[in-house]
């Protein structure tokens, strides 16, 4: 029980509670209209903060490790979608068409940033590479995810001219605005990082409540049975296992060292709830609640599994460092007896895992 409590992020419990509240007390009428406008503002705020936090210099400097970033992008926007397309074979006996569309949308969402960094740090991987990999995935995803969803899913996710304008206004424009004012806001953002994190997460909770409330008023939830939910969980468990195996063993075959393999594994096998929810609310409209359900379930599953793997792999990395030091012999002290420097890939103490 204690291990399970450590794996469960309190933010995940808040997400579940938000869904329950939306099911029991869905917004309707004028209240729903107000929540709709509040959600649009919240989505713009999320991407404005993304833009204000992103260091353009770090992102450009990270291009030197292009093979690693290309591997992560290939996993996120090529391999994941291929698995999502293969899930068409599960309709209608295992998944309903709506759940399969949601599963495919999950496969098109960009990777995470915060949790990929935290897990890579815990496992003593290449943290700077994880930072850049998550950043590039989010930037590419702002354009690639809507276009891929319109192409591969179609129907409710079809990207019309008005939908494209809405995406630009809600996602791209706030992000660019954040980049433009970053030099004046970076000090404030750094001093109030914890408070802004609460604002970021609260915005996601608002998006979840609005999407699921709309699904309740439209009667969509009557189409999802407990048996279908269990089947969806099993399919997502297989999907996560496949991606973890491919990223870990595939990166070894490509010649990456252990710190880089850890960054590829955690960044290439995960999906961002914070980025996917706003996109789903724009692309799917009233169908967003069912569309984001696979993403929400996969998000919790990936956090629990990756938290376990990160803690398990950390001692192995420490043992490898000790073996390397023993093989190379004692290093000479620096000037005035200064201690030798730690390995460059040694990870700092990881911050608390974020749920985005």
C-alpha cells in the first residue's frame, strides 16, 4: 500500500475527483457557456506560460544532440501513430469507434516535459537531453498533432478553416506572445514557480471539468460500459509496454549510452495530458470527453510505471559509475586539494514529479 501511495500523484487524484464532480454536477445552460469561455482563456494561459518559460537559447543549443531528439520525435509522431492505426483492428469487438478515435488521438499527442525530466533525473540519465527532447516535442506537436488528427481521425477531428483559426488563437498566438515577453517575465516566473505551477494545473482541471460536463449533457457517457473501459486499460498497458521496450532496446541498438537511453525511454514513451486536453477541446468539441478518456488513463498509467522504473534503474546507474571509477583508478586532486568533479551526466536530486 505504501508503494502504491508513493506512485499515485495527488494531481491524478484531483483529476479523478474533477471527473466525478462533472458526472454528478455537470454545468449546463448559461453556466456551461461561462465555463466554455473560461476554458478558452485557461487554454491560452497554459500556452502563454509554455512560451514564457521556454529558453530559446537552450532549445537551440540542444540541437547538437540531434540524433537523440530525432529518435524521440520518431517515437512520438511516427511509431506511436502507427500503433494507434493498428488499433483499428480492435473495433468493434474490443473498442468502440469513439474509444478507438480517442486512443489514436492519444498516440498523436506530444511528449511530456516536466515528468520526463523528473524521471530521467531520478534514474541518473541525461537531464539536459530530456529537457530539450520534451521541448522540441511540444513545439512540433502544436502543429503536427492537429494536422495528424485531421488526417488520420477525420470526422469530429476534421480541421476546418474556423478550427484552424481557433487553434492558432488559443495555442500558437499565446505561445508566441509568451516568447516575446519572456525577457521581462522570466524573473517573476522563476520567483513564483510553485504558484504558477498551481495555475497551470488548475487550468487543466478546468478543461477536464468543461469537457466531461459537456459529455454528460450530450449523453455521451451512456455509450461507454465498464467492460469497454477495462478493455481500453488492457490495450493501453500493452501500448505502454511496447513503447518502453522499443525506446529502451532500440536506443541501445542505435549505439546510445545509458544516460541517453534513459532520456529517450522516458521522453519517447510518454504523452502530455496538459498539451493534449486543450487540443482535444478544440478538435472534438462535444465529443472531447470520450476523446480524452484514453489519454487520461494512459497518463496515470505512464506515471506509475515510469516512477517504478526510474527508482529501479537508479541503483544500476550508481553501480555503473562506481565500476567506471574503480576501473580508471583514483583521479588526482585539483588545485589546493580540491575534490574531483562529479560525472557530467550525474543527475541532481529530482523535483517532485509533475503530472503534465
